[in-house]
């Protein structure tokens, strides 16, 4: 099959399946995007895992445990989709460990207070949902099916976060301050999650042509901001952007300049927690080696 | 990295008694028991199933997408396989 036939299939909204012919660039783009997505789910367990043992109630603790378990599940759905492109789980892990594969830079920020659990669920999962909903229609079959599963589970995550932050916002003065502080720290990194502006995103063209992505970074970011402003107002919190205002003409919000220097610096490894997140992943992987070996030994013994 | 890879198992789940098993995804596991447990943990956290099958991926035989046209061709010229092929007398009921 030639690239022309491949593109015809894409244009007809047909899905590409693992055994179908695909351009090398398409395969590469998918491996990069899906593995980055998978790694983000797994690394994303750390900032929240940080609060499991200190959750303020048994209810909150059970919910957080279930949520972190879901994130592990989402990571596995995505690794599974990525492996259909001919790369192994071991290679994917190795690329993460040597820094060749990235994960979402949002997880390189620390979770300092319980309100951060609210901000992460509400904003970070909220931003992820906007992206994932559009990816349900991605052209690669296994990725698309993974996204459908993830989206079904993800809205619980966002609602639990919003519940936490809404509770704190109507609590004591200190609690409200804590909620506002979490919003202040997580707002900008959350809207950076959508990546650079379309004009600075060289890969967007192909990703849109191949329908890997269905909306551009800027479109998704705008969707997210439009949805979220009202939610902040409802619970009496202020989004930390003095330039944020409703634009009647384009019927969406205008917002201030994003600090791209900070974004790139965190992507390149200089965020507050990059080293800690990666080291923890490597340690957990090494510490688990004996479990994998034991399982293998046991299965061999069963065969004999 | 000198790790041995685990076996990949495809997971099929029957969502409700009486329905067919449907492909859900795959899991890594060393043996069949672990494959079943991993599939349960990964794909049925919210009551998605009443029964799970796991099959080693290597045991699945698939047709090749490139051969789709020729492979499925014979069915297209046998229109008499479809009920709409037959002429029914006017007024025939319950058929």
C-alpha cells in the first residue's frame, strides 16, 4: 500500500490497525505520542501517591487509592496500544529511564498540601480529559479504543478533585487560602500541558494530516479554559491571570501570555521534581526485578 | 537491559451472561493464572465482566489486511446467500 492509499483511508475516517501498512513517520509519531502519554499516567501516580498515607479521612483515602490504581490501569492500556506498533515494554521503559521519552511536565511540580489533590484532579485531569476526548477519534485503532476506555473512567477523577477543592473553598479562612494557593500554583502548568502554540509546534501539521491529533494544542487549550473559568467562579476562587477576560466577539476567553521559558526548562529536566520522579521510577523498577524473576521461575517449574 | 520479556496474553471479556466474549486488550503475565488475575485487575475494576478468557497472543492467527479483497471475495458473488435475493409471491406473509 502506498502513502496515497494510506491517506485516502485516513481521509475516509477509517481506522489504521497494527498489521496495516503505515508510513514510518506515522509509526514514529504514534510511538512517541502514545509512550509519552503512557509514561505520564505512570509518573502521575507519584504526586498523588504522596498523599495516600496522609489523606484527611478514610473516605478520601479510599478514593485516592482507587484513583491512583486507575492511573496505573490507564498507563497499561496505553503501553499495550504502543506495543502493537512493534516496540516492547522493556524498550519503552528504557527510553523513559535514559530520558529519551518524555512525560507530561506537570508531574514535575510538587504536591505540597491536600488542596493540591483537589487542584490536580480538577485541573490536571480536566486538561487531560479535554485532550483525551478528542483523541477517542484518533486514526490509530488501538490508541482510539484505549482512549474510549480511559475517558469512561476519567470523569470520576475530575469530579473527585473538584469536590475536594470546592469543599476547601467553602471551609475555614485557612482552607480557602490553601485552595486558592493550589490553584495559583497549578493553573499555569495546567494550561501548559497542551504544549507549545501551534505556530511553534512543528509536528502538528503531520499529526493533523494523519488524524493522529484531531484538534491542535491551541484549540484544546482554549476549550479547557472556556470550561474551567466558570467552575472557579462558582466556588469563589480566582484564576491567577489578570488578562483573563470574556471576549464576546469570539465567544471565548482571552488569556495572558504563557511563560514558555519555564515550560521548556521543566521539559528539559529542570523542574522542581524531575530528578525525584525519574529516580523513583527507576528504583521501583529495579526493586521489582525479583518479583518478575520469581514469577518466571515459578511458571518454568509448573511446566516441568 | 537483559530482562526476559513476559508473555503477552489477549483478553476477551463477556460483559453480561448470554453475550459473546469481546476483545478488550492485552496483559503481560508469566502463566495463565497470573494472566487471568492481571486481566481482572486491569479490565474489570468497575463490574465490566462476568467471564474472562485469556489467550496467548502468539496463538492467534489473523488474516492479512493486504489480502482483504481477495480473501473475502468469494462471498460477494454469492448473492443468493441473502434473503433479499428471492422473489416472494405477492401477499406472502410471515416469511
